[in-house]
C-alpha cells in the first residue's frame, strides 16, 4: 500500500469536522462531549459521543462501549488545594512518627528477655516491607524469635474489667449487668455494710439506682459503664492496639524455656492435666523444625502457658506491672492464634488452652471474660466426650488419663468460679461419673520413671477434686446453688445444714491419710517454715495449698450463720414467748460456736499466707497463684471484721456475754496481719493495693457510735505472730487499727477489676462514712 493511499482516521475525522463547521458558517471549535467511549479514551482520541456508536468506532468497525460510572480523569485543581493535601500528608507522617517513638518506649517496659538476645527474622511474608513492619510490631515484649508461618497480625484484646467477686467485670459503655450471688464476696460485703449501717445509724451503703447496684435475692445485680483508663499502662496497651500483635513471634529461647519450666513447677503441679513430657518433646521438635509445622492450637497453648508463668515468676528486679505487661503480650498472641480457631475446630488441646486461659483471665483485669471462656471450655469438652467413661475407655491408658484429668480441670474451675462470682455451677454433680485420677500413671516430669510409683501430683489432684465436690454440696445446700431463690431458712435449718457440711469435711480430712496428704489445723508460724526440708518442697507446697483451700471452704460453710448475726445487728427481738426465747438461745449458742470455727479458719488462712510471703528463698514459692492467695486472705479479713462487730453488738446490752466472745479477742491482731500479708504478696499490683486500701479503711472503723462512752483500746502499735495474738473485747470498744508501717489508703484507679472482692460502691461507702485521720 502506497503512502498516498493510506487514510488517517484522525485526519478524516478532523476534515469532516472542519467541513461541517465551515458549512455552518460558525467558528471552527470542537464540540465537547459529556462522556467518551472506552475505545476513544483508551486511544486518547477525540470522540463525538454519538450513540449507539461514535463515528471513529464506526469507521474502525469495533465495538463501542460507554461506561456509565465513568468520571473525568483530568481535573484542574488549584494550587491552594494541593498545598492543603501536602499539609495533611505531613500531619499524618508526624503522627506515625510519634506512634513509632511510643512503641520504642513501650518495648523497654515490656521487655522480658536479656538485652543480648538477638532477633532472628524468619518471617515468610514475601515482601521486605511487610517483614520490617512485623519487626516493629514485635518489640513490645523484648527480643523475640519470629518463626515462619503464613503470617498474621492479631487484633488486640484491650478490654479490662471495672468491678469485683474473684473474677472481675468489664462494663462497656452500654452498661452490661453482672450478677453476684450469695456465695460471692460482694454479697458478703452487702451484709457487712447493712449491719454496720444499722449499728451506727449510717446511711445505706448502696442507694440504688444512683450507684447502679440492685439487691436481688441473696446477691447483687450490678451495672456500671466503662471508664476509660488514664494511666501509663493503659496508654501502652493502646499503642499495641494500634500496631497489632504478631501472633507468630516468641521470646528468646532462654526466656521461653524458663517460662515453660516455671509453669510446670507451679501451676502445672497443682492442676496436672497437661502431660509435661509430651509437651516439652513437642516444643523441642518444633524448635528443630523452626516452628514450620506448628499447630495453631499448640502455639496458643504455649503462649498462654508463658502468660500464666509470667504472672507467677516473681523476681526482685521485675515489678508487678512489668510482669503483667509481659504476660499480656503472650496472652494477646494466644488470643490471636486460637480465638477464631476455637469456633472452627475442637480438640483436647483446645480445652487445655481454654482452661489455662480461664485461670489467667481470673487473675487479671479481664476476669469477666473468665466466665465466658469457661463456658466455651465446658461445651467443647462435652463435644469431645471427655465426661463419658465409655468414650474415654476407647483410648490408650495414658491418653485416656489425660482426657479424664482435663474433664476434672473443667470441674475444678467450674466450682471455683461458682464460689467467687456467686453463680450456679455449669456442671451438675451428676455429671461426675469418671474414676478419680490414676495414682501411678506419670503425667508430670520430663523423664519417665523406670517403675510405676504413686505420683504426688495425682494424690493432690484427687484430694482437691473430692474437696471441691464438698464445695458444690455446700453451695447447693447453704447458698441455694446461687440461683437467687427467695426461699426462707430458719436458724435451725442453717445450723442443721452447717453441721452436715462439717461432717462431710471431717470425713474428707480423714481420707487424706491414704493419699499421704494432710492439712494444718493451727496457725502457721515462722518456726514451722524453718522445720521444712527443701528436698520435700513439693509435698510441703501441696499441704499448704490444700490447707488454705480447706479452711476457705470452712469459712464458706459457716459464713451463712455469721451473715444471720449481721442481719440481726441493731434489731430488737419482739418475741416474749419463753419457749421461743429458749429455742432461740440454743440456736444462738450453736451459731456462736459456728462463728468461732469460721474465725479459727480465718486466722489459719491469714497466718499461712503472711508467714509464707514474709519468708525468702524457696519458701516464698509455697503458695499458689497470687490472685487465689489474695482472695482467701481478703475474705478471711472480712470475716474477722464482721465477727468483731457482731460480738460488740451482742455485748452492748449485756456485759455478761463477753465470755462467750473470747475467741474474737484472739483474732483481732490477725486483721492487721492480713493487711501486712497482702502488702507483701505482690508489691506494685494494683488489684492487691486496692484490697489493702479497703482493709486499711476497715481497720479505722469504730465498733459503733453507741459505744463512745466505753474506753477504746488501740492495737495500731502491736506486733504479734501467729500463736501470740491477744486483744480485748471485754471492757472496751476496740478499734482494729492499721499499724504505722502499713500503707495509708489512697485513691486508686477506678477501672481496676475487683469483681472477685468488692464493688467500687463498697469502697466509696467507707470513704464517705470514715475519716481516715480521725482517732477513736
């Protein structure tokens, strides 16, 4: 084809346009169209906008399409608009730089590994930019190992609880409601506050609805909006929330192994439902393979074990806040790994993860979630048939034993949460059809024993299971299974139920001989610790933990009668019938004997916790988790405080009654011991500090305004040891005071979760009605 024969479409289109324009006599100007077809836009040629085909597409014989959603791509903008965009971009860049600087500052606080641990980057993400982002996000917990996987950034669980029962409550902006039944500390504090209000003519402690606390049958139903945290720790958590958390990271190998050992030496021994040898072998196998074949549930289990161990790993050079920050990093990773996995897949490994997660949440400011997680663990266990003897017998002996122990772990956590939150048990007594743990099957230890022998962890586990079975019966009979039923029980009914529970506890104590276990029935002193042998550390720890649990259950059993006396404080009996008075006197004598048993157990609990936390070396680790020790000690302190006011109210009208309350005299110094024990339990822990402040406020409470004419006895300067307690209730109105060395009550952040212990309204009540600087 010659050059002269070629026709340029654009020239042809321009020629026709000029011709038509010239013929019209108008100016030679191109007509603008609202929308060009896709072909003309792609070729960047002029389009006349003709429908259904433009002229150029008709000449070329191609398809002509008009995109209705099209928008003009060439827009003319002013310089001022571009300057504004540049300024906004600068603002965004400066904000990102501030966030990065904040993350670097957080990494120092949350660091848990040594400074010379090197970061090993093995993340398989495909792009260098993504790998750099992963490293930045993982500097919040120290130098970490990042193992290959499919990559992922988990969402931060930034929730915290704002209320107390020994599981705590996080109330959101829409005001969730939380129920705390009769067995909870919150219900007990309700009896104490109302009794004090009647004795001293104080206004009611919980004027609902202003404090949003409503009394329900035998318990409390509470609502509270979430209050934003304003402290430094909350800011650090918010920084992590913005950046996300790398769920495929681990601390240094040395730190990982030390936390694994810490868990199996403490919590793993008290709740032996994870086979230590299998777990450690899996860890070393994963490490050899650089964690390329790791299961998500196993990695989640590893991280929650490290989170649990970090809260127990008490070191003199690491503060409680730093330990909590480190453990929170592991918790976030575990949550990111298993949160969605728990909704898709089920396994025994997942139930183990959920049980440890529930324990961890119960000891943190997320304890309201413990109840929800526990429910998920139980439903998963049911799906796996862990409760079924027939199903478990189909597995090999060791695997069957692990399944059985996991089910018992569900039961123990169920009983604990039922007691502390005051809620009905999720697992009825009739569902306990499995045989008790096999005493000779080895579950703990990294090396197998050559010959079968009785295992101490199995015997301790068996003793705990049988004790918690009695706890279920006590909650069922004395507290109406925490259902909040409006049922009426006479004093004689309460005495009968208490005597029956006492008989069950005596039988349990008699059964400890074959298990090579025992409990302390007298206060523990420093000389008792000195007589312990370090080689027998594990058994000594089992005995102390079992003793604390046993005496806490004694308190739970006898507390309803103490509450009955509290409810009668300030009231005058209207009965003139001599027979009725005689019956009432007999029941009252039995009730006072029950309170004496309650007080004795409270003294033993306080003495054990105080003696251990005031010790050093290996003896300092003889207790269980700090949150359980806190709950038991705080509850025991409340019992002594309540009994002191009950005794004084009973003696106001008849001084001859002083003799029957002599046992209260011996308990008075133990209240100060409880404060001292909690002060040394976990220094810097905000939940512990809040409980110390609360008990310190109680220590300043007078025994009643009507007693101002009686001489007062001040115990603030007395220092006593278990077995050396003395006091006076006979001829004076003693005020249990905190000694000079104790922490003065101070305002604590109100977002602290205390649902296992008290409501914020309880704390506010005593702040309103007591002057901490007043002397009595």
